[in-house]
């Protein structure tokens, strides 16, 4: 992205940042229009080495076209995604406020060499990750048997905003959470 921000990007960021979480769902049609404009104006190219580091970090889902309960945006739930393609790893988390921990799914990530926007996803483990007690994180994770190919097409990515499309046709808009560390969640 150049030095100036397109007005559509600024408008989309404003809609996604509205409080409480989930209020952006009321502007569904406008958000989809803005996303379409940005996908045409600043398409992501993950084959460009300067773009790949932009994926690294924690992202919060702020809007989704899905009606699935675990992919919706709600004021009482943090829907987070940590990406570390440099390590070939990623994590999805659903967190309620407070110290209860999170429902977590860990994945192996691979940038697709044949498609400039595609990240292949292989889910590995899932379950509950709790708080640290006495220097040890409480967790209950089981291996996941993934029976279908999964992927994300990263259509727009910059330092604040990531737009992607999933293998099930879902459209996602996420904002970076710079205060969260992927390394903490991706500990072996």
C-alpha cells in the first residue's frame, strides 16, 4: 500500500472499530462493497517477500459473512487468530472475558507456491488452553483428524487490516492486535 490510504480503507477501518464488537454486522452490504473495492485496489501478493511479514501477528475477527456461531462477532467474545507463517504455525482462539482460558485450534500453515494469495491450513490440535499457574499453562488439547482441505486466500493485508476468504466461501475482515504475542500461544 502506498503512503496515502484510500478513503474506502479508512471507512472500512472505522466500521470495523465501532463498539461494541459485532455492531459492524448491521452495515453488512456496505462492508462487502468496501472489501470488494480494496481487494481490487490493493490485492495481497504473498509471493512477494515484503508482504509475508505483514501476516505475522495476532488478528481479531471484526466482521464475517458466516452465520456459524464460532465465526460470528459478538461483544462478549474475542475471536482471535495468530499467524506465524515464518514458523509454519497458526492458532485460532475463542476467548470469553476473564481468566477462563480459550477454545483453541492449532494449525500448520503453508504458503501455496502456485497461488499468490493462498495459505494452506492443516489443523493439528484443538481443545482448551487455560491460564498460567505456577509457570505452567493449563491445557487440554487433542489431535484433530482433518478430513478436508482447508485454506485461506489473503486478499488484502497491511499493518492494520487483513481481509481473507476461506475455503467454505466465508469472507473475513480482521484487525491487528499488536499487544498480543503469537510466540506466547505457539509455545510447544
